[in-house]
């Protein structure tokens, strides 16, 4: 069964806010952008605004939908295990406050710690930073430790 999620790349003045996930969370010990699962009855936009508020204390005022990520891992390579919409925002209010999800830190856009993130970030982040829309498919090992294959393409126009 596919799980749906949404994440938000929060930026200001040449920096982005990342979250080092708590060890007991999915992706624990790695840097991520805030976000999570879509709850029943929520739109992707509602979900990502709620998740960002819960995880960072920030209220997103304006979102831009930038990408769609499909994640696969063995044994199922036919249907995605996760489908995640990627948003960006430069319009928010509040002061970043860590949560049980993990600690927060601002990084300069040219100093994003890709080696401490899941392998897909280094593939799709350049599209987002160039304000391009994209769709990516990523295949990981079953334990999510290693990205084994991917495809990505720029999408002209809006992401569905």
C-alpha cells in the first residue's frame, strides 16, 4: 500500500532550514526537510503546512509546489512505497523551534550536507534550487540505506 507525504524546503536569504531527525524516527540521524504523512481528508498543501508547524513551529504563508517523488524498494519495484510532493516556501512566520522530530539548523544553500542526507536529495535539490518543477523515481535498498537507481525529469508547467 502506498503512503502519501509532503515535504517543504523552507528558505530565507540564501539559507534553508533542515531538521536532523531523532534516532527513533524514520531517517533518524540524517538531515531532512520538514514534512510527513498526509492524513485522511487533508490536501497535500494542508498536510505540509501542519507538519511544518508541528516540527518547526513555523507558519507557512505561501507554498510553491515544485516536485513529485516516487520511492520504491525491494521486493516491490512496481508500485511506489511512498509518493511525496515537494514544496518550497520563502513566505513564513515564526521562530524555528525544535520538536521531538529533531533539531533544526539553517544551512547556506551551497553548504547543504548532502552526505548526511538520503541519496535522493542530491538528485532533486538542484532542480528545486533552480526553481524548476520535477518528477523523480528513486529505488532504495530494502533498509533505505542506499539509493540504487533513479530517474528524474524537469516538468514544464505545473505539477499535478
